[in-house]
C-alpha cells in the first residue's frame, strides 16, 4: 500500500461541521454537517466504518467539478494524500506516481521542472490528481488516458485497496468507470503516469498551432507556458469569478448528423474522431444561441467563453442548473443536439 501521507499513521477521523463555500470553484454557498480529512491510507478502514453512519459519502478534491447544494447530509471526505515520486525509468517512459490529494497544476509543474515531459498540454486545469481520472481530463490535444499507467483506489464497500489498469478504468471522452459507480463507492489514493521517452510535442490543437506559428521544435516548457497563457486569456480565474470550467461536454455525433448540420450552418465547428464520428464545439452552439454574456438570475454565461457558466455572486445550485437547462433546451431546439453537463451535481441519497 503506497503511503502518500503527511500525518502519523492512524490519525483520528473526527467529523465536524464545515463551510464548503471556498472549497468549490463555483463559489456556491454550501455547508456539510460532517466533514473529515483523509491524510493517511491507514485511515481508510475507519473511514468506511464512519461512512455507514451517514446517507452517503462525498469525496471532495479541489471542488472544481462539483455543483454543491446548500446543505449536505452525507459525509464529506477531503482527500489530502500527497507526494510525487519517480517509481521507474524505462527505455520508453518515466513512470511517475502522485498522491490523489496533489494539486493537479502543481503536479504538472513539478513534472515539467524535473524533465518528465508529457503532461504540459494539461497545465492549469483546476482540481486534484485523484479527480483527474474520474473525469478523464483533457485539453489541447491530450487526455489523461493518453498518459495513464495505473491507479490505486479504495473500494469502500469491499474494504480493500484495488490496483486498476487503463482498461479497468474504462476511459472515454470525459468519462470513466468512476462516473458510473455509486457515489462514494471509490476513493482514489494515488495515480501512476507513463510519460513518454522519447518525448514529442503535441501541437494538433488550433490554438497551439497559432501560438507557435513556424516554430519548428517547441520544448515541453514552451508548451506548458503557452497553455497557461492561452487558458488565462480565455477562461476566468475561479478565485475571481466562480466557475467550474467547461460546463458542458462537446457532443459527439454521427457523420451524417454533422453533414446535415453543416449544410444548414456552414460555420459549424466540428472535429473528426478516430471512429468516424464528429465532435461538435459546444461553446459555438451555445454562442450561436445567443447565450454568451447573458445572465439568468444569479447565474450567467461568461462573456468570453460560452462554455463556462459563472456565479454572479450569490448563485445556488438551483440557479446554475436552471441556467444549464435553459441552454440545453435552446441548443436542442435549434440543432437537435443534446448537451451533457460535465460537473457532478451532488444530491444526498436521502434527497434523491
């Protein structure tokens, strides 16, 4: 069992009432009746026993992909398992392991600083290492699954630590086995990455091609810095404007659906997929429906990126989801395309 810990073994887990408003990037006013911090793997069996006393178990990392209600009766677990280490250097890859509680961007920065290239396209994504496989995060031409080697996860119901391969995680576009499991069934402990040797830059994404122009051979640090600049220019800082990043997945449609839409809307933004289908740009669809910069109640759409929903100051989960539903209706009415939210919308079992 990997020990990603900064506290003594068997540190007590004492639930306490906790304000979560600053612990979710949307900045929604939320409070948990019982919250604990997981800082040592030895606490996992105790955590399982504790969870039985509550209607559910909410695992909270960086809170960057969550829509939280005002009051949470489930046991909230903040994962604070940290540590980064090189566990193997092979001829074809560095195998790096990181604790689930590591800040994702800080982890990417550490890898770039140490010459472990391959994650630079995923710089500045908010959240934690443990949350990254759940969503199969991706940006600028790279997905986590492309760099994944394995992970360790605690199965709460079976009270055991499980080693999982990429196939067992069932990665898909912004999807994994964890998104289909019962809430609180799994707690990811650590994640292993295979960072390629030799390294080659991934510059397929249009923004990166425009950024580098004719530069023939950007380094991993060049790409890291470019991604940070591009993201900061396009996306609001959650510390300034509450948001959960891209709120909707880019819908994937058949070639025939894409061709029909393209005939009606010549400006349609789409990207071919390996299986012959097409990924549509959800932000373009939302923008064309006139939502960019618009506000509904205390929730709004960002004025520079229509894919980002923002908290205008006092929004609730209901405000965010009401706005999301209105956008979904408009996009479906115009394009006959369903937009699926990316964030997890938390509901206590007792309130389901």
